[in-house]
């Protein structure tokens, strides 16, 4: 399958989506931030020094999804119709599981927006907790669902 972000000469370019169908599109991405149980307790109990870790991280992820085209050079700026970021404290990791869902009606998908939301959410969690633990790990950021457009439904 040819890579669409390169022209015939091998130069990077923005894909022309002018002739693509406008469809409802949705993407879901996930990732985790692994940390020590003691650090996760700070989050659960609201004792982190910088404040509401999960609320701040959720807002950062939503805001980042709307800025994806400013961060990823060949992404199209898209009018997003819905962005949700779900955060679940998981004692088994221990850490925080992140799920971002992004929707739009347009000519191109929102996979990069969902992945950006998860990435920035994870980075914000790290930033807010780094005073307590510098060895946290951001892991498993991936697309788990893409829906809409010519290719239809894709699930990991």
C-alpha cells in the first residue's frame, strides 16, 4: 500500500481530501501511565501537590486534540464535534488508564486527534505527579478503533 503523505517524487505533502466523501468519523485511542501504588493513592485521595490531577489531565487532553494540526505537520485542521477523555485509576497496574474518543463529520479521520489527546493527557499526569515520582512510565498509546470514511470500521 503506498504511503499517502508522499508525492511521486518522495516529498512529504498534505493529502488532498477534496474529493473524499463527508462522513461521520470516530476514533478511540488508549494508553496508560504506570506509577507506584503510593503515587496512585495521591491521585485517588486528591492529595497531589499541584491539585486535581485527573481533571487537569482530562482538560489538557481535550484541548490538545483541538490543536493536533498545529503539532503534527501534515494533519488537516478539523472541526471536532465531540472529544471525551476517560481516566480510570487501576490498582492492578498500578496507574491510570486513559481512553480518548474523538468525533467529527468530515473528509478525513480523527485518529491523530485521539492519539494526541491520550499523549497529552499522559504527559499532564506525569507533569502533575513528577515531584512524587520521576520514574513513572507512559505506555501502550495506540489506536483501538477507527470508524467512518471509505475504509469503514477498523478495530484493534
